[in-house]
């Protein structure tokens, strides 16, 4: 039952974000920034609980696929985000938010989508871990590179925030898994579902705080995020295929590239760009969009996986 509820991730995202737009008062809290940071920290802690040291050995077992996915993650998405923001002439607050989404690592939801799609879940987990750890350095640097011309970018603030909400919770989860395995095994069955609802709540808080702006300017942002994540899935898949990856690995890389850690982009936008209060909105809309696209692709690929000879 818990697994089935977790697989309904896109449905929960749509329903919860819809309530935030229709009844924003339900999701309006004091100290929203602190709440969002704590929830994201909890989501990353849940990710850490699922990891062991052996998971990092996957880099050794499948170095080529991991390297291809890593290169695709931190080249395709930042370039796409910058190009789309320029092409659509997005306002600075949305442009910075979109670029920040593109510069973030793969999201934990990508592991769930890879599982539904019958892709390589082990590769997905290893890629998510690698891109998440690398994001401590690459996300601030890439944001500075692509968004620095629009607004001043506090690279040091981005660096500190990424450590606080990514590295610390994941490290704590690893330690708990190592030293308190019995407790972790009790929590693990419900951890994915809690993570799903955590991301949904983060997005709902942002939607509620900016409901009027989203309803007014949402069409342009929907188009931008559709282009970003749709392009990420498409280019990521063909990039991997071009470099000789088998179909299963190519699908996994496409999912990792197309699905970003939008929750992280929301937190970083709130903390590093206080002069752009609408910047986090791009991350919230992005979370809904990549969840929908990823889920639809996962179902399509799952159906094709049982039909011999289909790619």
C-alpha cells in the first residue's frame, strides 16, 4: 500500500498544489523559509537513509554510464535553462529561478520514476548521489556563470546553503544507516512516501505565497519549464544513445537529466536571492512539470519494456 501511494506522486503534487492556489491561506505559515529548509533537509535525510557505503562502489562498477550521465546533467540542463530564459525573454526573477533549477542536481524522485519505467535503478541511485554531492561546488559556480549577468550571485551563500540542506542530512542518514540499522529498517518503508509529501508541501508553500503571480504569469512559466524538462529528457536520452549506452541505461540517464532537485532550487532561491521574491516560483512549477513528464514517460517505457524489440 505504501508503495502504491508513493507511485501516485504526480497526483499528490497536482492536488496539493491546486489547493495552494485555490485556498492559499491553508498553506500560509510564519517563518516559511525555515519550514521549507527543514522539510528539504528531512527529504535529503530520507535519501541518506536509503544509502550505504556499498552504493558508492557503483561508480566503480559502471564508470562510463555514470560519467556520461554526470556530464549530461551539468551541461545540458544549465545551457537549456539559460537558452530558454533568453529565448522567452523571461523577467529576471523567473529567469534566475529557471537557471537555478537547471544548475541543480538530479532529484530523488528520479529514482522512483526509473523504478516505474523499468530502467536501471542502481544506476539512477548512483547518479543521483554523485550529482548531489557535486552540486555543492557546481551549482553555485554554474549559477554564477549563467545568471551572473542578470543579477549579483552570492556564490558563497549558495555553497553554504547546499552543504546545509544536502551534505549534512545525507551524511546523517548514512551514519544512522551504519550505526542504527534496526531503527532505519523500521523507517525505510515509509521514507519514500514521506519524501514525496515533503516535496509536495514545499511546492505548495511557494504556490500559496505567490498564488496571484502564478495565476497571472503562470502560462509563460509553464511553457519554460515544459521546454526545460522536455528538452532534458529528450536530449539526455539521445546523448546517451549517441555515446553507445544501451536503451535501459539511456532511459535512466534521460530521467536523471530531465528531473531536477526542484526543492533544492526553491530553498537556494529563497536564501541567495532575497531581492527576487518570485524566483522560487520557477522551482515550484518545475517540480510539477518534471513529475508529470517523468511519470508519463515512465508508464510509456514500462509498457514498451514488456514488448520485445521495442525501444
